[in-house]
C-alpha cells in the first residue's frame, strides 16, 4: 500500500518568519497526536505562493479520515479562506534523516532500492 501526500494550500500573503514559526509551534501538538492515526510528518509552508502544509500519511485512507468535509470547513473558518487540497500517492521515499529508501512505506536495502 502506498503512502499518501496531501498538500494543503491557502492563498494568503507570506507571513513573517516569527508568525510562521509561532503558528506552527502552536498547532504542532495536534499533529503530533496524529501519529497513531497514520500521520508520518507534517511540514509547514510559508511563501510567496501562500501558506499551508505538506502531510505525509501512511495511507490514503488515513489521510481521508482526517481531511473530511468538516475538517476543510474548520480550516476555512480558522484561516478565512477555503484551502486547496492536492492528493498524491507516493510509492518511493528517500529519507536522508534516517538514511533509507522506503517503497510503499517499507525500508529497502541499498540493493533492493536500486532494482
């Protein structure tokens, strides 16, 4: 089963670095608590094209369980604009922090990853 990446984008102006960090740190506990629900990682976005997050989930089903219509409404109310969600299946992940390549979430040896 492949992992799933969801890119959530809000068409909002770039925030200051301090505001971006403050917002991320304030909401981080919510996402840390989702480890048992399949969230592997979340990266917060802040740039000229807007703000948002990149979520890596164990499966599309896990992502869909979190990003319900109700959740999108909550996000729209919080940020004052409806987010744009883009969904991707990801079969191969190169993780330089762990020094591994994963295929469908399973770590591969160097020989397996090269095949």
